[in-house]
C-alpha cells in the first residue's frame, strides 16, 4: 500500500496526521462530513495496527457495506488476511476466513456483541486486537441497535484493556461528551471536498410537489449535473421516477427492495451518467458511494414503523452529504421541499446534530446487557454489575436506569437466580437461568424469552390446545425481536381475511374478545403480526422468496430477513420447551404417552418448523430431513422427484432413488432403511395440520359518508392554526381553511371534488353530531363472533 | 558488585530473544487458576518471556506466543506427600496423592522440556530452613547429580539449559555453584531464597557467592519478584527473576502500589486489570494510554477497603 504524499491529503486529513491523533494511543473520535475522507484515516490507523503485528476490528452497521469494504480491503491490505463476519447471529457458520486467522475483522456491531458474550470461544483473537474502529458512531443513540453496540464496546474494553477505539461519524451533536466518556481525544472538521449550497423551496399544496421537483431536476440536468431525490416510501419512489421518465428524463428508482443485481446495475448506470435522476428511499444514506450534483429531499418526513415523523437533522445531513461530485462539480446543491406554512425546515441547514443519547437508558435494553454480562461470566454479583455499568455511556450521561431494580425484575421474571455462594463466604451471586442463557445465546431481549416461555410451557393440568404451525409463528411474531414486521394497509384487510380462512389456527379461533385476549399486542400491530406469520408460513410452503413477496406485497429481502428472525426465535423456543435432563420420571411417562397418542410433542413440531423456516420447506418435505445425512437441498430434490415425505421415502426403490443427482445407491439404501425405522415411531402424517381454521371477518358498512375516508379521518390529528387547521398524521400534513364560507383542503383528494379525510377530521374535531353518530355505528362491532380485522384496524397503532 | 563483561544482553531462544535483565511472569495452565487464562494472552505486551512449572505445563493445550521458561517442578519436594529418592545415582521425586504414587525422574523433565521449553531448568530439590543438615546435603548432592545428568543428555541444541543451585547457607550455595563452573550450561538459577528473604543481606551474600563461583553465565533467581527488591537484585549481578505475585495479589483484589487496601468482590476482568497493572509496575513497563482508565479511573480507589491482612 502506497502512502500518499502530503499533496494528496485534504486539509482535515492533514491535520489529523500532523497532530498524530491516530498514533497517540488515545481513544479518538473523528467527526467529518460524508465524503471528506474518514475512511482513508481509518485505513491508516488499521495499517499501522496490522504492521505492529496486532489485529484490527472494523464495525459497520450495514452488511452490504461490510462486504463492499472487504472486497476493497483484501486488495489494499495485501499480505494481511481480511475476514468478514456478518449475517445470522447465533448460528454456527463456516466463514471463508475464520476468526483466528483474520488480522482485520470486519463485522456488524451485533456480531461483536455476540463475540464478547461468548468471549471464551474467541479468546484466541480478542486479546490480540489493538484497534477497534466504530463507523457510524452515532448508532449508539439508536434505540434498537445502540445498546448492543454499547454493550459490545463495554465488554470488549474490559476483556482487552489495551484496545484503542477510533469512532467515526458525520453527525454527532455531543462529540466532546462522547470523547470524555472514552477518556480520549476528538477532532472535528466541516471541510467538504465540494462546497454545498442549501435551499428551501416551498409549496402551497402537496399537489404542487411533483411539478416543483421536475423544475429543479430539469434545471440541474440541463446544466450537466445529476440529481438524487430522497422520498419517504418505495411507492413514491417508483411513481416519481416513472413520472419523470414520462417527461423525457433519464430517471430510475432505487430502494431496499431491489435485488443486488438490479441495484448494482442502477448504481453503475448512475455513475456512468446514463441515468440522470435517481429517486430513492433512505437506503443510500448509509455509506454507499453515489454522489450527485444535486440532492433533493422531496419529503421531510419518514415512517418510523407506526407514524410519520419529521426527519432528524442527522438523517437530513447524511442524505445531503451526497451533494457534489469531486472533480465534476464546482458546487453541490441541497434542495429541501417544505410546506409554506412550516418554517422548521430552515433549521436543517444549520447542521446542529442531535445529541447521541445512549440506548442503554431504556430498561429493557439494560436488562439484556446485564444478563449478557452475568451469563458470560464477566460479573457475578450486584456490585460487580453496577461497577461494570458505571462505565457505560448511559451512566456517563446520568441516564442509566437503576441496576438493582432491573436485576430484581429479571430475577422475578426467571431470567436470573440469586443465591448464596457455595463455600464459606457470605456472598450472594447471580447466575443466568436456563431461560436467561437462551436469551443471551440467541441475542434476544429477555422479555422475548419470557413471552415465549409463558406461551409454550404447558400448564400443570396438561390440558393444552394443540398449537398449529401458524400459531407457533404467531407467538414468536408478537415478540419485539421479530423483524421486520410487515405492515398491513387498510385495503388489504379483506384479502388478509380470505388468506386466513385457508389456515389452521387454534389461537385465531373463537370470538373477537377471546382471540385478542390471547395476544399481548393489539390493534394494527396484531394485524402486522398475523400478516407476518402468514408470510413466513407461505415461505415454508413455496420456498420461493420472490413469489411469497409478490403475494403479500412486500420484498424478497424482507422474506429472507423474516426467515432468519423466526429461525432465531424458534431455536430459542425449542430450547425453552425441550425436555431437560433433570426431568423426573413422571414427565418421562407423559412424554411417552404423548408420543404414542397425540402426535409429535410441541418441541418436535417446533424443531420441524425451525427447519421449515430456515430452509423454505413445507411440513411434508421437512420429514425427509429427519433422516441423517439428508439435508434441505437433497430433500427438495427428492420432493421434486415425487418423494414428498418420509413415508414415501420408506417405500421408495433404491435403484430409482440412486439415479438422482447427489444420491448414490448405497446412500439410498441407507436412507430407505432409516426412513422405514423412523416411521415406526412416528407417522409423517402426524405433521399434517388438523383442527380449526382461522375465521375472521370484515363487517358491512353504512353508505352515507365514504366509510373509508371516515376511518382514515379517525387517525388524523387536528390542530388549530390561525384561521384554519393543520391536519397531520397522514402521508403529508395538510391545511384546511374556510374558503368562501365552506371548508376547503389543499390536498389532491379535495381538489378532485371529494370530501377528503382531512375535512372529515376537522368536522369530527369540531364535534359534528352526524359524523359522531356514524363513527359510533362503525365502532360497535355488529358481529364479534369472529376475529374482526376491521376492528383491530380501528384500535389504531399499538 | 562486578560482573564479568562476558554476560550477554539477551538470551537467544527459538521463540525470540529475551532481553536482560528480564522480569518473567509466572503463569499456569489447567483449571486451578482461571485468572491465568485471562492474563496469559497479554503477557507478551508486558514481558519478554513467561515461566511455567512442569506440573502445569503438562496441561498446556496451546503454546503461548512468547519464549517459555519451564522449571522442573522440584519445588513439590517441599510438600508433605513428597519423598526424594536416589535411584541410579539420580534424584527422583516421589509423590503420593490419594494412594496413587507418581515419580518424577530427570528424564521425564528433560523430555518434556525439549518438546516445549525455550529455557529449561534442571530437577532440583530445595532445602527449607528447618531441614537437617544431613538431609540438606543429600538433597544438594542429588540436585548436582541431576544437573550433570541433564547437561550430558541434552539433545536439543537451541534449548537453553540452566543448572539449579540450592543450599542452606552461603557456603553450601557456593559449593553447589562451583560444581557447575566448568560445565557448559547456558545459565545458573538460584532456588530456595523465598523463605529466606526476610534476611535480605543474607540473600545478597548468597547471590554474591554464587556469582563469584560462576562469573560468566546469566544468573536467574526463582520467586523473588517484589518491586523494590527486583531492582536491587538486578544491580547485584542477577539477570532475570520470575514471580507469580503479580497475579496472586490481583486474585485477592490487591494492587501492588497499595497492598494495604484491596478491592472486595473484584470481578474477573477487574482482577485481570489489576494483574496487568501489577505486572507493569513490577516489570517497569508503561501501560498504553488506552488502559489509563484502569489506573486512573476512580472506580477502584473509591471501593478499596483496608485488607484483612496488610502487606503483600
């Protein structure tokens, strides 16, 4: 690797090098805008570490970016082995370059968390790490991923006191505070390779936005530039891109749902200049390198899972960071499309980034990390735990929840045990219970495992309803660790109901109240859980992520990520219900009885389901994998050849079977024998689903006022503003004003002559008696003998 | 105290040079001292070599990445269940545990050392202060016999072999050392000084006598590793010392700078940090800045309380 000459370094890089910040030995935080050369600085630090015969770890939150970097670094750090460790956590995987051999380890924060939890298995390389680079350091403030990153950093530093940390970010509101927490130094520069001009373009009505966009983009392209447009949803990205294309512009749309080939093609076309406009959701903002002269933020809101919220300054700047191509543009341009009545958009340009607040300030997140420490043997008593977490960012910010109380709750929930230590001392020690260890092993929140245990462990009297595969998926799906949850649109409810009608489910049978009482989520979240479970079930039937995605209106990558998520949950659930060694004789007899009578016990079905979900196999094909040496790929091949389950295998002819690719006659004979032996114990039919089907309904509605819009209106928030109202909570905020004696709205629906939902919302807000009566009619469930999906939708976001 | 100008500035071993004077931390393998497992990967950062006793070395599964000194385990002859026998002219250690008898022959020691050690120490038998002169002389003669046997039977050329010197007073130590003066050992090691350390001038006289008897070979002293003492030893003709105190104190939650205080209920990683600080202090190495939170963090100081028994 060549060391660049002084001339090649840009001003902030020069400053960092001159001040010796990377070689000082102190922990260091560097804040520089996107594209200003942070990665190069990280590479220098890594190279120095590798040359010093030490290992380096680089953390990045995006798997795609990790893989990109590794390809680049394998060439750059020639002579040093580079390993990448992302993907499923908790699974045993054979990595091309194993941990012990890699000198530079690229991984996600979750992977490092897993490694530090099981540090004894990684003791061959952890102590040799000299440098830990944390890219996107602001991730510490993310409620979901931040705590795992923080836990990983804390444990890594305790296990390896010689570790030097290098934190990188473009958007830190409290860099100094973070540097203090790490007892290190920090550096900031706002130098950008290309200067950037910020501008707010205002619109009166939302319907004006496409026209404004076209003007902006057109002007940019005519001057020889390219434009990157960020929008809040995939549908909008597709719609706008095709709209612009129809007007003669070379436009394309980019979002997370594209497969990697499509994405690569699009990105190449944009880089080469064939594409002039790229409309995208937020995926580009994280690290992938696609600058353009102009960046337009078409929407200043984003969907956070349940609601639309304004974009954070951090996000706006991460997107704006794309503006200006080195060597091609003299200036970059950032355009924000903001409503005329809202002045808050002006503050984005000031660049006051949010203060990164530790995610460990959430008690549930703290529980998970406390449990991880206890389970991994790094802390055994309350005072040890307290001292360990005093070093956290949360504690530094005085936001750490009370540790004692959190421990008490975990003991009460059965995740930890507190007992006197064996021996003469009067010490009280903490240990993880079997449930606790399952949570730590599978990287699940303690509450998730508690929820699984409650749902799956049999009651003392033994009279349990038989849970179908869908039921098991529903129970897993309602935990907070199931992601992504596929949201449900109002328009889908009927379709969802008919899909449900084809499924066997004990949990979803019964009247509305009985069914909803079985779950601890409700409303739209429950709808999403139901849909997500259906997606997973469909995946097991078809093994086809694209087809499944198409059927349910989601993305293939979501189906795959879902499968991973369920696999983890099911593995944990299997551990929770599997008989332990310390079973007494009574439960052994019960077990035998169950074997002979009912059908496979719950844990066997769960194991089968785990394999079904992991490999996209249905309940018949999965029985083939019970034969040792018969893996999922071979099982699919057998199924395609007509051997659909283990009974068919037992009856197969060895010669016929031996003709299949990958199957020798000798193997075939062995398999057939084993299959025959297995079906003595259990019939394959036993895995077929029986029982009640899930029945649900979408009740009939009155016609006076458009019910669809009225329902929508119930979700909106109305705020008085001057002489009119601001109605928010939908895709866009809108203004309703008194015009010529009547209420008028600035939305497209109203412009078409409809009584739009915003108007209805305002009327409801003003206590319109007619509407209030109608709403009451809608809400009283006429028929609650079944699960009423519309009623769930009503209950709102939960 | 003059030493011969012929003494090397480092020991060249198969796994790298050991710069002299060297402070060699002791480590163990197996389940008895789990803290050693935590500490061991970090030893190369703070030391040039590690010492392990034959008994623990047998349980070694993975060789550490720094030069390894392996002593004979003859120390066990001090235990109640041990007997030193003369068999074939050599000193053999016989120990009985749970009715089972185990013998340790110089051949067993040398074979193992030739497989794993960079620096080997001959099978010796310390003479505790309370022992009778007769028994002391017997042990001394067997110590010398074992050493002579080892130098004649050493096969590996690149393994350094140190002859062990024992005794009970200045004269006996000198006599033992003189027995080695014409032989081709790579160094001399003095044992049995730990129980005698209270009379430090006596210790120095012993060292001086041994030095005078063998002026031209590197001199190692077993077990004396306390900061303060080590500097004096190095000034008085000793080239290397070994000690396990750094980790024993840490296991107790103690810091070498302040042995009257201790951290009650230290977690495994806190003990690791203490051990590393202790080793750095003893070996006079600096800890990296990233570890500054160990020494300067108020975490410990606030929580250290007077130890039950002061002193380390």
